[in-house]
């Protein structure tokens, strides 16, 4: 029976969309990408005009076979992949993989685009199909080829010069540079002391008319001069001021009142959704996108599966008329007419390439409140849906009206304090939602009592306070996303995978939601910044992104863009192959001499980061020690209660590359070292030497094993648990062996040549 075949990316979407379309339509999933550039050299034919040599992904073959079978009875093919460049490219790749290109192709093929999985949106998209946009496809091809040329040429360079397994990327390396440069700023930061002086003041109006009230003001002027941040540099200066102010008369000077209006934040784009979910929910960018994907693809909320939000990869802040009308209806019903707008509020897109046809990330039906759908959602789905719903509704609520009051207070001759307070006169959108902030360094304004010019005040207490300037904060996922977007680097839809790569490659670690670069990350960033400056330059990378946008708009051809990039890049890479040596990147000479052999020490790069080693390593000196961080004094070793079993000197607790250990304080005369935590004994006599005991140990990878406690004199070791039961055949202790993928254990003799085993 003839039918129209619709192809989407996700099987979850396929079921929902087939239900909406009804009889006459069959919907199948491509399961994402079907073709890609193979991960090997030569996948882009540079000599033949940078022609990409795509290959069908092995995991896609069975899905393509299912689509080909369904095409035999189809009278039309509708490509309904995601509504962005990547989705456009997937549709184009599908046609090529299915053999539906060329003049002999007769089956009608159309592209349908929708931004939400609702019945109305799906039916409208199917009724208004279009052709595949080759400009969008070319932009995606250009991005893939560029990323391939950078990654598959710079990464092997890093393998040769540093170590195998490292990677470089067009956007990834720029993001790494941001993190590393921030770390250098922090390391170079010198804190500066400064003081502020506050005054706790009290009104003293006659009772019982009005109760006395207290508030705090800060000194802003001394001896007729405005105070700068560092004008009270030390405790002595602060104490001198306090002494003079203690006996001064305090009175209200100038009172300034002003009305301030505060506007709500625009609805979510991909980038702002990632930032706000990080701030408010603690979600990583990756978790935000995967959770949003589930909300977009559809949830059964009691009336069948339906997409709860619009497409989550968007740069647009536009809202449809339907969404604007629903927002007004919801606001009026929940908060009253005074919170609704007479006319909708529109926002201007910041992204140069944002497509007005796209919408912001919003709920598909604003009338579905978070409370109404909560019982159908997991906790994470609910949290993200609630965040998107609140942001969308709030952006169409009335502005907040704030009364701001600033009061100058005279204290003797030439001294002025200032107090500021804000009163919310009408909360407007703030009743529902306030945008989060990344690093809150602003002084909080409190409430002020009613004050009249000339009114005298009573000083309760002077509050001198010491402060120190703070270094710039390390990047969080939210601030790194924000910075990349501000520079125009990469696409918001790829930020999650970019940051994930930095952590997976061990270039950075996330600690308390902050990016800390590892030693290898700093070295890779320094290498690329020093030798490939242009290609990790923020403006160059942003400019390349703008050129890719021009390709997507049909204003530029993609192959000339690649050619212009590749020529200088390839020449520089060839030049650096001969110029850069591994030793200069991984070894740094010190002026300190080795305490064991007298050779100079060097800083070396190991698998676990930098450490200090002897330059006489090749001559047999094995001296190493941890590298102390710059500005950090080496910690004094702690004396333990243990005594050295070789010379009876006290044992010291030291920190090594693999953690804490015991070392003899008689070094270098005695070089005895022991683990800090004593191995656990098994009570089984070593069957090899008959003198030692088998003890429980861990390998450097954390796997448990059992070895003789007389090591290195006796090197007998076992992976399995020994038991106090001799083998009936040879007398060796038996081992407990697990039967994997089944329950139970059995006993086995470990001695070579003995095959004895039995049930436990």
C-alpha cells in the first residue's frame, strides 16, 4: 500500500509524529547521523579541491536498510530531520546514502521543518514542504572539513611532541586557552589590602510617636576628599579615622530618591538556557541539553505523548503570536491584569545569524503549568521545564518598579557617610522569576528607615573592616559558555561537547563547578598559543565562524574558504615540525642540584603532571619529588609514631606522586620507605618462601592482589584470595575463584602444573 515516508532523527519522535499524521504516513528514524568523515588520514581529498570522502557509519547500515525497504512502497519522501544546519546536512546525507540523487531519481523528495512536536506544528510543516537548503548543507560541510583538517593534523603533532592520545580542535583549543589564561591571571595576582569604615546609626525620635531604628552607612569622604578603594590601606589608617569619628556629631544630609524600572530577561536561547541551568539547577551543559532533548521529543502527560518545549538548539529570542497570546492569558489568570502587558514585549536577537523563523526555547503550551505536569516528569525534567516555563512567562510580565533611596550623612567637618536602600514598589515579573548571576561581587542594599534632611542621628558603633582584593574567578560552565558566545566562537549547540572533551582529555578538571587546568592542559595551550598563535586567536576564530555563517546565507562558497584557511595552516605545521622539540616542551632546567648525585634538577612532565627529577636519570639516578606550586611553601614532613625497621630512626609522613607514604628521617644514610597504611594480613603463610605472610595490597590501578610481606626478597604474588586450606594434590594454599556471570565460587590451586579445583 502506497504511503508517504517521513524520516526523523529520533525513534521517540517517530512514534509521536506518526500518531499525529495518521493513515497514509509511515515515520522512521535515521538514529542521528548516517554518514561522516572517517577518523583516518585522507578523508578529505586536499589535492582534489578538498572533496570530503564520506562513509556510511557502521551502526547506521541497519537503519538505512529499513528505510530502503519502506521506500519500495512509498510515493513520496519527506525529510523531517532537526531544524538546524546539522539537521539539514543529515537530510542531504540521507539522500546520498539511499541513492536518491542524480537525474534518474524520480521519487518526489521534500524537506519539512518544525520547531515543536505538537499536532498543529507537524501538520502545518507537512502542508508546507520545501527543498533542501544547499547553503545550510555547505555551511555544515565546511565546518566538518575545517574541524577534520585541524584535528587530524594538529593532534598527531601533539602526539609527536608531547604524548599519544592528546587532541587539538578548532573550538576546543580556544576554549582551553581561555581557561589557561585565566589560571595565569590568578597565579600572577597579588592581593592588596584595603579597609572600609561603616557606621551603625540610630534615629532618635521622641517616643511613643515612632520607634528608633538602626541602619548602616559607609564612609565615602574624609577631610573633604572622596575616598578611593585603596585610600585606607592599612589598620593604622583605619584606626586613626575611627578615633576622629568616634566623637563626631552625625546628621542626615542630602536624601535622594529615584524610581528605577527593571525589565525581565529575554526568553531562552541554547546558550542562556545552559548558563541559567548551571546557575540555578547545577546542571552541566551536557545534562541540560540531554534533558531538554527529552522534553522536546515528547512526554506522555495523560493525553498521549507530546513535545513539551520547542527545539532547544536556537539563537533566536523570538516568540510566536500563539505563545505571546498564551502568556498574556496565563499571566492574567495567575497574577491579575496589572501583571500582564497591554502590548507584547519583543526582544532583539544578539546573534548575527539568528533566524527569525526560529523561536526561543519555550514551552509548547504555556497553559500547561509546571504544577500540572509535575506528576508525569522525573525530578530533572520537571526542574528544567519549570525553569523554561518561568522564564518564558516572566518575559511577558510587567516591569518591576523599584524606589531607590540614597542618603548622605555628615559626621563632623569634612566626613561623609552614605547609605543606600531599595524598596520594591511593584514586583512585576520579579514575583515569578529573577535571572541568576555568575559571580556576585555587588554590595547588597538593605532597607532604610524614613529619614529627613537635617535629622540628627546617634552613633551606636563604628565598623572598620579589613578587605583584600580577589583574583578573577575561574570559569564555570556557565561563564565559559557566556564568554565563548560573547567572542562569537563555536556554536552554542556544540559547547557541551567542547567542555566535555576538555575534561575527558584531562586538560582540565571540574572542581566545585570551576575549571582548573591540569599541567598537560597548560602545556598544550602554551604550545598552541606560542607556535600556532593565529589558530587559537579569539578574533580569528570568531571571524572564521562569521564566514561559516556567510556560507549558510549563500554569501560565500565553502571550498574557497577552506582553501584560504588550509594554505597558511599547512605551511606553518610543516615549519613547526622541524622547529619544535619534545625536550623543550616537557623539560625545564632548574638551578638546584640533586641531593643524591649532584647533577642539576629539572621539571619534567609525567602522566600525572609535572614533577622534579634528576637530569642524571640516564646515568642511574632515580631522585624525584613533587613539584610545589608557585608561591606555595613546601610542607614540613610530619613525624609519625612509627620507627624505621632498619635503623630505628623516626619515620616521616611525606607526600609523593601516588599519595602519602612513610620515609626514614635518617635519609640519605637510610633510604627505607613504607606505605602509610599498613597492608592487611591474610594469616596465610607464603607457600613460596615458607617464612612470610601473604598480605592484601592494591595495584597502582586500584586492583586488589595478595603478595608476600618479605618483598623484595620474596616476589610471590596472587590476584585471587588465598585461603587457609592446602591443595590435596600438592600442598599449595588454594584460591577462591569467582564464577563470572553466575552465582557461586570454587577453589582452585594456583601452582603451575597442578589442575586441582573443586566447589567451595
